[in-house]
């Protein structure tokens, strides 16, 4: 009798343990399924973000009141070609240390320029390609070389300046003379264009033409891009301004 009772108790205990193990297994299986579902959702979200990331482009947003845009990665020479004001967005092409190569729109054309990030003057933002047209219009860029020349001439009280254009077709030459003359006249500065330059130095040129400064603008071609090489000297032959400016759109 006692043996039968012990056997029955043993069977009931084993059955209870088996049932408990089954319940635990079912619970563990449910937890595992939940974890797998969560992992699948996480993977799906990461794939979605990756897809969105692939379809974004880098822009830099100007945080400082303004930043200079230069024609090369150097701040040691007079190579400023434009100024971008606070809030502007510029398409970023590449990064070289603290220098950023950007696309700059000038007169509805795209050019290459370089911006230096000093004291967190800029911030990189990723813009969806679908919104790129909207952001590319968010810029306030002021082109500088004419203004810089006018500033230097006015500061030196120059009233008459020699203009020498090299490598220009006749039509292009006339357009440049007209535009520069119009700008200079606003500051009461007169322009004396010359077709054949006489004199081997800026000082001699000024003396021969009875002017107080000379502007040399040379049209150059590098690969498939035309550049303007601009130098301005005072009557003593001192270089007062210089820059290289792309005269035709670069293919980006």
C-alpha cells in the first residue's frame, strides 16, 4: 500500500515538473518571438534610414554673420571671390581639414569655391535630394572682385585708371569695359581702356597713360574652364588686389 502511494506521488510530481517545464518553455518561446519581432522591426528601420541616407546630399549652413568664399584653399593671398551671409546653404563637394569645397551659384551658374570653418562658422546638414532645389536657393552670396577693386581705388583717391584686357574677343572686351566703367563711375572714377599696352611695368603704364592705377584682366583656360586672372597695381607698382575667377560654369 505504502509503495503504491509513493509511486503515485512520484508520478504526480514528475507530471507537475513536466507541466511546469512546458509552461516555462512556452514562456521562453514567446519571449524569444517578441525579441525576434523587435529585432526585425529594428532592422527594417535601419534599412529605411540607410535608404534615406543614400538619397541625401551634404550642405553647409553658414552660422557666422558671413564667411569668405575663396578661389583656392588658402587665406594667405587675395583670393576672395564672394561672401556668403548667415543662413545661406552651400552644396558641399569635399572636405580638406577645415577647408570645404562648395558649389556657389553666380548669376544662375554653378562654380567651385572654398570655405574655411573658423570657430564653428558653419555646420554640415544632410538634405534630401528631393528637397535640394529648395535649399540650393537659400543663399545670399555677394560677388566681390569689382567691389574690392573699387574700394582700393577709392581709398587711394584714384580718379583715373588704366584698364588692360588680354585674351578677350572684341565683343567680350566691349562688355567688360562697359560694365566696369559703369561701376567705377558710381564712385567718380573714370576708366581709360587701352588696346595696346605700352610700358613694361605698372609704374611705366600709369606714367604713359597719365593714370594713377592699372587693372590687368587676363582670360586663361585651364582644362575646359576659362578663368579671369585679375591684378590691380597703383602708380608706384604696388600690387593692391589679385584674384582668379572662373569665367565659365564648371561641370559639377
